[in-house]
C-alpha cells in the first residue's frame, strides 16, 4: 500500500480503521461473563460411549444349518457347494470344520428339467449305503 497521505484510498482506509478500531479485549472468568451478560453456559453432558456390537460371524450359522441339513431332501448344486466350501475353509471353529467335512462328502446335483420348471432343486432319492 502506498504511504502517500494524499491518496484518496489511503484516506478512506484510515477513516475505516479509526471508525472500526477494535476495543481492547478483556479476559474474564465464566462467572463474570455469565453475570455481565445475564446468561448461562450449557453444562456439557458426557456422552456415553456406545456399546460395541457383538460381532457374530454369519458363517457359524451357515455351518450349523449345513450340519442339520438332509442333502437328499434339500439338494444343492455345484455352485452353492463351491461357495460354501470357499466361505468355510478359513474358519477354525468346530462347527465350520465339521460342516466343511460334511460338504466334501456331498455330491452336488445338476438342475433337471423338472427342477427348472419348479424353480428349485427337488428332493432326490436316498442312495443305499
């Protein structure tokens, strides 16, 4: 900025500075502020930490369903079997290991014309063991 006093911009800025000169800042306590301005500061309420949700592995439920399932009454196709094997193979809990063992012994079925007409795999005859 040019320090020339004859510059009209400088005069205008000096007038504005004189007009809006900041007041001195006074430090006061909360009690003094509340008394002077007739107000109350809100009391901060400590927010409780939300309870951490219990993490339940959905594969445990799937493993339990596999162990209870009769694969002759409710057969599965190769894609479903492969998906379940892929999901269960990294699990270390006993239910998942047992379900994985059971799945490896199951022979998946192919979709037939009757299955396609109904929209689901129909029960198969039990094999003689």
